[in-house]
């Protein structure tokens, strides 16, 4: 083999990443490669250029458009997050707020769509998991800076969390903030929460209206089902348990795992609670 050509196994050693990460770099064309006899190769020059680009400070580019359309901001934010540009991401959010978007719209129409698109890109092998984690870290900081204040009268208690194995806590944090804006008292257990911790938390809440469980990974379906079973036995039939998240396909899927209802995203859960409160009024 030519001395200036490397296999993917050799590239992974140079970059200090896994073979699959290098493979995704090549397949997404972030790293230029070519096949010979079914084996991928990367030239040393291509690898050098890749390393230089990766080490350069990244800045996202923004576009002008209708300031009233939050879809524009979601697309701009996605570019900034993929570039790892924290200051650019904050600037996009600030411009959305200055244009009249309240915290709820920023969460639902800017942050959530941007992260959903990035998650889909990772699932399709178009970007590396490191980029998705980097984007999540930036959005987590943005959520902390927005710090919405609760408004309205107290409406009751809501328990939310992710079952054992569910690592994504960002969506839960955003949901918790949105619920507090609506006047709900929220206990957010975060991700990777054992079933018994759900049960313990629920048993301490004296005005529990509903429980929301988030599932984004199919690998955690079994633990989600176990959590739902434990919750149902502990809190009885009167408090609904709602299941949502990217790993839940539809209402039937949610019920098959033991949930009472299915929520399509944060907005769906908020609407469910609103309907529930109206029925009990």
C-alpha cells in the first residue's frame, strides 16, 4: 500500500476515535475517502485538511429573512450548534426574543426543532455523536440563561423523568420549564431514573395530577415498561401516566408499554394537561 494512504483503522488511531466514527466521517463526506476492492482509504493530505478544519475556531453564518418566522431561527440555530458556535447560538436566540418570540415559542419553535433535526442527522450517520453532544451542551446552557419565571396560579403537581438507560435529560428540562410557565409545580427527575425512584417521588407528592415519562432510545423500552408497571401499582388508576419521546411511535405503542396516554412532544403533553384540568374543573 502507498505510504501516503491510510486505512480507516489507521485513521482512527491518529484521531483517537472509534472505527464507526471515522466511517461516519467518510460517509458524510466530512473526511474525503475512496474505496479500493471494497476497503476504504484516506490520503494523508485529506486527513491533514480534516484535522486543520476540525481545529479551527468555528463560527456559524446566519441569513436574513422574515424576523417573525421562528423557522428561520431554528435553521440558523441548527447551523450554529453543528459548528459548535456557542456565542452564535446565543445571538440567534436573542434575535428571536427581540423579534417578539416569548420563551415558550423559543423552546417549542426554535430550540426543539433544531435539536430534533440534529438528532435525526446523527441517527442517519450524517454527523458524529460528538457533534450531537456538543449541541446538547450548548442548548443546555441556553436553557439555563433563559430561566423562565412561573406565571399564573398554581395548577397542581406533575412528575417527569426518563427511565433507566435514558440518557437524554435536555428535553425533560425544557418541558419542566414550559410546565412551570403554565403554573404547574414540576418535579423533574432527569434521565436514567430507576423505577423505584419514580415510585418514591410520586408517593411524596400530595397533589399529583400526572406523570410524564420520556423515552428517546428503543434500547430502554424494557426499563420504561418496568417503570410504568411500578408506577401504576403505586399510584393507582386515578393519576394518568403519559409516555412520549422520539422512541414512541404512536398511541398504541405507548399503551403497549403500559402508559395511559401518548404525548407528541412537549406541546402534546401540555395540551393533555390542559384538557385534563378542564375535565376536572
